[in-house]
C-alpha cells in the first residue's frame, strides 16, 4: 500500500485509534509486522552490518537471477533444479534466520553454527548432484555412505525448518516419528515399522520426500510469483490498487471497509501470505475503518477475512493454484477458471456484510476531498496494470505459467518506465530481486519440510488408511457427510501453517477421501484448499484474525469469531463444489446457464450477508433472518426449482422489510 492511503485518511490527532504524533502510520506498520513476527516464524529475520549485509544481498540477487534464467532456458532437469533451489535456500535460511527465538537480530557476522549447517547442507546436496546418476545406473542400490549422506541431508532440512517455520517442523517431526513408532500404535493406524535406512533413502533419494512435489513447485511457480509480487510492489502497483479502490467504493457507506476488501483481495492473490497481507494493508485500512465508526473487532475481522481469501482468488491464487494443477495434471487455466466463481462469491458476501453493517451503524463513506479522482488515478498509475494483462494474455495463448511469470516480471519493469514517478531504476530492480528471493525462503522451507509429511503418507500408507477409516463411516455417494469429516481435517491440518504448505498437506491426506466417495478430482482439491486457507480465521489458531486484532487493539477471541461470521460464505460454498455446482460452469454448459448460476448465487450471497448481519433496509426480525438464510441456501445451489423458490421468498422478505423501514421512518 502506498502513501496515498495515508493522505486519504482524515488527520485527527484525537482519533479513536490513537493515530497522532505519538502513533503515526509508520508506527502502526512497525507494530503490524512485529505481530506477524510473533505469530509467523518465517517473518523473523536477522540484519547484518556490512560487509555481510552486502554478501547476503548478492546471494539473494544471484538466486533470483538463477531462477529467472532456468525458467526461460530450462536446460537443467527438474531434480537438479530442485537441489540447486534447496542449496540457495538453505544458505539464505541459515544466514537470515536466528537459531533460537531470543537470539539478537542484529549481528556482525554469522555464527560458527550457521557456517557448519551451511557446510553440511552443501556436502549432502552436493553429494546428491555428483552421485545421483551413478546411483540410478546401479538400479537404485544405496551404499552405506549414501544412507549417511541422506541422514545428514534430512537433519539439515529439519534444522532449517525449525528456524524458519517452527510449528510446521514439529508437525513434520511427528510424521517422521510415525515411520519408526507405527509398530507400537494399536488399531488400524499402526504398521510394522521401517528401518532408519529405509526411511532416509525414501525421504532423501526418493521422488516423494524432500525433493518431491512441494519443493518442485517452490523451485518454479512459487519463487517466480513471489518475485513478481515484489516487482509489482516496487513499481508502485500497491499504491495504484489502493487509490483505485478508494475511487470505486470510498464514498459509499462503510467505504474504508470496502477499500480494505478490494485492496486485500488484489494484493493477497499476489503474495499468497494472509498474515503478510494483514500487516501491509491492515496497517492502513484498519485505522481508517475505526475512524469511520466500525468497532475495532469488526475492523480487524474484515481485514483478516479479506486477506485470507486472496489465497484462492484468481489469477495468481497465491501460487497455490499452480500446485493444484501439478497434482491434477491439468492446465492452470482450468484451476483458475474453476476458482473464479467461488472467489467472486466469497468477496461479494464480504462486501455485502460490510455494507449492511455500515447501514446498521449509520456510517457514511469518506468525504469527497479524501477521494482521488478516478481519471487522475488511471492517468497517473493506470499503466501499472500492464503486468497483470501480460500474465493473463501469455497464459491465454497457451504458454506455461512459468513463462507467463517471467514475462510479467519484465513487463512490470517496462510498465514502470511509462511514468517518471513510477520508473524503476537499477537500484529498484536489484531491491526487488533481493526482496523477492528473501520472501521465497519462508514458503520454500515449508515446501521442503512438507516433503517429510508427504513421504510418510506414501511410505506408510497413512493416506490410504485414513481414507479407508473415513469410508467405514461414510458409504460411497454420501459426499456431504464425507465433506464434513474432510472439512474438519483440513481446518485442523491447516492451522498455523502457511497457505501453500497447508494445501499440500490436506491434498495428500484428505483429498483422496473425497475422490473415493465420488467427487471429481478438481472439486475435491478445491474443497480442501478453501478449508486449509480458512484455518487462518478459524479459532483457536486464527493467525490472521489475531494479527489483525493486534493492529486494531481489539479482543482476539471476538475478532476471530466475527471473522468466522463474515467469512461464513467461504465455509458454506465448498459444499456446493461437491456436485460441481458453482465450480465447473463454462461454455460446455452454455453461457446463459453460467450467467444465471452466477446471478442466482450472487443473490444468495446478499441474502446470506443480510441474514447474518440482521439488516436489509432496516433491522430484520428473527423470522426474516431465518428466511434470508433459507434463501441463501436455495439460491446458491444451481437449479431452476430451488432458484425460483429462493427468489420468491427473497421477494417476500424484501417487501416485508421495506414495509418495516417505511413504518419506522414515519414513526
């Protein structure tokens, strides 16, 4: 977000949020990122004095250029690219991330422990590069040294993960222990156990361990789109998005909250981190919402819900969509189009909830002098939309998302040159490369260590066992009962885990259950994705809600509960995926059918928001609220009979509520 948002806000030294000389916007931003560091270990990094600060920047820029080069010229095979990706990653991870939480962040040089860990990582993965062909030629037979190297490689990845993504490393440790302790576990989840050599060989040398699909996607899509996000940032795109949002909805009732929804959705789809999005956009939008008249709890909840939804919002979907496409073996455009309608409905429900809350509280929008002119915004920064146009156009022409990402990065630089104010020079380009590589370390480390989880699932047959046990309770065809179990599993496994890692975990464990009861592969994975992402606002580990509550100075529990209410559309919509409703509409179904499905579902979202907020044209009685919630279910589910019934009830509710509104105005 740019400085224009701050300029748009009224400067009130005695404002409810305390914004004034002693609590400036920069201080709010500092507090926001301090909260992110507290909740998200991958945000805690060291800073070094020269020359080490320059050395680290050179390493980061070199990594970014390495990834760009091999994306354009794929002369390295996939496995070697993954190994080089890990080598760069662990170098930066051990330099940037402290060995323990209370270690001083400001350092003169790396410690001997850091150097030893980096050296051990170089040895293990360098050995892999030098000997993998020979091992392949001898039919996959491993020597004693091969197993010892595998043990070192796995241990180094765990140490890296504990530094960068602590909670996920503990979860991976539990899964790793399951390989050895399964013989002591009674019941269906027990197994005969595996030797240390068998486990290490599978995890290090196999294709479903550390070097599996997780790091494969990190080495391609995630890294490049993280880089794309930083280039958008340095080109001034975030300021453009903020100003554009203000021109669109700033003057309407509850305008600042609607600005928060739109800006957070657009930025969240790029960076894929709900917590980082809460910190960056929330530092501006939450104080704005509070000054307008929203309660601190509601303001924090709006930002948390809006930031969380960016992880499943096209066109980028925080890079999760690319992993799904890899899993399913389908073009990314298939995944993107499938997510488009649900993401639109999710944000529509949130916008409507914000609107009804503003009407209920009697709030207005920002005054005209704080709203930039639309034509001026477009003229000043409208050219910055070019990278997104290029992204969509390149993918639409049939090129891979990798090429699309690279061309979009180049187009971000070129677009910035259209205006003197946004022009990126060499320094800005180097800063974008540096920051993009650093931001990829956190999610990359998560993707590496979830290889242990996926490796355990494949080696022990845990996924098949879980699927079998669920099917003992659920007969084939009972998709909604199976969906309920998978919803709980996805939310629990996703708690406290970055969005990309959360999806990969639940896709490995829970998605097969949905497929087994007759749900299509795409619908099953989209179902799991939604709930894995929504764990960010689900108590008791509602990390996005807690960070937003810290910025808003609100009660954490109340903020997270309001967030669940505002994001209820996200909890409801996936159940309409299970029979492919709202998910696979397109040309094959006819344009008229698709358009009508979107219209009826949109009306359903409005009814859902009105029912939950208890306001339409005036306050709704309990009966009207129940009728509105009924309308939501009928209208969201495509079908002429349910749509007709739902719209009929909706018309009745509108008539009754408007009559009540006129009566109250006369009184």
